[in-house]
């Protein structure tokens, strides 16, 4: 079943309603924030909720958007919308 272990991450594909372009960067950003949350827990005993993790992903998306060309800024905007929707659920 897809998504049951870390090796499956390379097999993920973007949903049809999601920008296909730079989807690997979206996954990398999400994994980076998850890794940072894991380290905060392991090394500092900090606990983060899913809501907080999604907020961190959105904030990092905003920072990463500055490295995108003007033509690709819409991609980061759609990522932000996705993280906002996930936080609202």
C-alpha cells in the first residue's frame, strides 16, 4: 500500500487539482518540516500538533516562494492554500 513507508515517497504523484510542476519540491518542503518537528521532539522534548506542523509548512512555503521566478509564484500560492485548507479541517 502506497504511503506505508519512507521508500514510497518517490512514488507519490500530485492530485489532479494540484500543480504538477515542482511537486517534488512540495514533498521535500513537507518532509523538511516533519524532520524539524521530529528533531524538536527528540532533542528538546517539544511536542507539535498537526495544526502547528501545517502552519510551519505554510510559513516555509512563503519563504521558499522568494526563490521562485515570477512565472512560478502561483505554485507557492497554491501550496499555501492547501496548507491553510488542511489546517482548517
